[in-house]
């Protein structure tokens, strides 16, 4: 379990539960406006490959260009940059998929 505090004063929590040798269940929740709740899976089939699938719901307005770093979702891998292709508009949800090849 990890508690997150960002530069803007946002507070959140994230947790992982091991489901198997290569799979973790992920949960994250922000406690400041706009609220965001995330559920997902992290799969590491080998030492150099990682995949993450998450489903999220966001409550409240978010301005254009508001960005939630992926490190809030996966604090165990802080040095790997991830490209987030889309962010939710106000009151919406969606999903995110990332595939990493680690060197």
C-alpha cells in the first residue's frame, strides 16, 4: 500500500494484491477533487516485459491538459516513463493499456 501526495496538494492511496506469480491486482483512489478511482491488473510474464490494464472513473471537472502520472498507479516502477494516450473529461471513465519492454 502506498500513500501519494502530489505537488498540487492532492492526496491518494494505491494498493496491490498478488494474484499469482506474474499478476497483481491494482487499486488506486484519489481523495481530492477531481476524484479518480482505478482498478486493474499488472502482468509481468518475464523480467523484461510488463503489461498493465486499468479501468478508471473520474468524478469532477478536469481542465485541458490535466495529467495524472502513471507513477501514482504503479509506484513500484518510478523510473519508467509511460505515455498516457487519453485522459477522461468531466464525469467520465475509460480504460488504459500499457506495454513495456524493459532494457
